[in-house]
């Protein structure tokens, strides 16, 4: 495990489908990127809007959701430490990889998330009150009725499918959803499905099953409208990515299954958006599914049940934290005069207030009713269970 190297920061390519990096394993930035960490555009393209191909309205919308997500995540970590919630998995440092991937989608598209993609649901309009209710498992938890761990959001209206805790199970499910879209809709403008996964879960059998099916299922002779999205934050709890694979990159795995693989700087929202939009257009039209690896770093703990200082060098973490995706995008927008110097701080203050108010309301909602334990399971609740419910009042 090594930190980011300054000479690598200059590496770039202007193609949204770059050749995969085949250099040494330390060439961590052998991937598509648009912005330098200071927010400057690496290679402005005169043929593209703003030289980046990203309209200011898109960049600003992403920044807002990224700042909001960090405000929510930091508050949730604090709540867990106070014993007010049981568990939380934050996306701190991965906000670009999460929000920009979501921003590239349309509302008719489907999402099968992993642990850190709740921000995509929020970005699609999932109410903060419902998000908090799911975390509390309160009576207002319309997603999962208090039956799931926190961070297992779901919304039928938003085509956002509840995560199963068992790692990688969402990937074959995502292939199935994409297959359904291919059967129901005609190219070149089909709804697509995004299946998200972490680096560690790429070692699970389900990931490989999903890639096999993603390649060989070709209804009507076309590829599935499927984007497989790996947020490579370089850790799976205490296991580093080097222990998950001997491949040069995770994107490289795509080739062996007949898919397209792309590696992108996951801390660069503009780069992620560009790659995901290009990939989305490609798969809507019937091209082979695309596996996108977003290279980032888990700057925080795996979850509230983890202490990373016990197994990794936090100097590396600090180096990655200095490549903060929010700072990078905010500096770019300040440079474009779309955002004031203190714009990101003002947004943060606004979202802190929103979270505080939403939290006060969410904590006032009672827990999910005990009777819901047997609902949705039996047409006729067995007498023994009715007696038990009566016993506990
Ligand atoms: C099949 C299975 N094994 C183990 C776990 C416990 N577990 C939960 S998350 C996780 C690590 C996930 O790492 P990664 O896929 O890199 O995602 P990240 O948490 O880094 O976003 C593990 C081992 C699980 N949920 N399911
Ligand atoms: Mg990981």
C-alpha cells in the first residue's frame, strides 16, 4: 500500500474509454481524470463545454449533494458514538465516486447499491426524513420497516433496490434487472442498471458470476444496459486491495469476461461523471456492459465498528485525505466564478442545519410497531405467534 505520488498526478488521457494502465502496481493514477487536486483542469479541451465537458449546473448540483452527504455522514458517526444509532457506513472521501455516478443516471434507471451509495438515493430525491427513519428503524421507515441494518435504504419510486448485507449479492441481481430492461425496452435509449460494489467484494463468487452473465446474455443480439461500478477504496475492512487480486487493476477484470473496463479517478467528480455518462450512452445503445473502477480511498473507518489505526499506516490516509473530492470540485467552481470563495463552507452550514432539524424530527418518531414482526409474512398469523405478541403486550 502506498500513498499517492505527485508525479502520477499529471497522468491523464482525454478519452472516456482510456486504455487500461498496464504499468507497475504503484501507478495508482493510471486512470481517467479531468481535474488536478487544486481544481485546475489538466487538459482543457476546446471542443468541450467549459473545456471539461461538464456544464456548471451539473458540477454545482454534484457539489451540493457531496457537501450534504458529508454533513449527514459526519453527524451519523457522531450519533453512533453517542449510542443513538447502532451502525453506520460513511462515504467520507468517496463523495465524488458516489454522487457523480448517481448524477450520470436518469431517474428511470435502476440502482443496486453497495454500503456507501446511499448518497445516490438522496441525490435522486430520497427524503432525508426517510433516510434517517431507515437508520433508526422507526415507524417512519417505509424502506425496510425496521427490518434491516442501517444504510440499507430502498425506494420503489426511485428504482433504488435495498442492499442485502451479504457482499456482492447485488451484482447478479443488477444483471437480472438490466436483462429485464433489455427485454422491455428498445435500443438505443434503454433504461440501464447500475450495480455498485466495493473492491473487497470483487473476491466474492457472485461478482464473477455476474460478470459472466453480463457478457454472455445478449437479448436481441445486444449487450445488456448494465454498468458495473467498483468503488476501489483500497480496503475491505482490514484487508488491503493487494490481497483481493493479483491483477493490475480491478477494471482489467472486465476484459476476461468480454466486457469493457475503465479506470477513473474516483476523487474527481468531473472525471467520474464523464466516464459514467459515456458508459451509460454506450450501454443504452446496446454496447457491451461496462465495468468502471473508481479509484479512491476509504479515509475513515470501515464502519462504526472498526478502528483502522490498528492495521494501516494513517500517514497514507492523510495523504489521500489531502486529495479531498469536495475541495477539488469546490476549487474548480470557485475558479469558474460559479461559487464564492466561502461557498462550500456556506453550503456546509446550511446542510448542518438541515440535518439537525431532520434529526430532531426523526428521533421523535416511535420505533416500528412490534406487530410488524409478523406482517408481510403470513396471510393468517399463527395462533402461537399471536399469543407471544399478546404476552409482550
Ligand atoms: C459474504 C460476506 N462476507 C463478509 C461480510 C462482512 N463484510 C461486510 S463489508 C465487508 C468489506 C467490504 O469491503 P469492500 O467490498 O471493499 O467495500 P467497502 O466497505 O470498502 O466499501 C465485509 C468483509 C459480508 N457482509 N458478506
Ligand atoms: Mg473497499
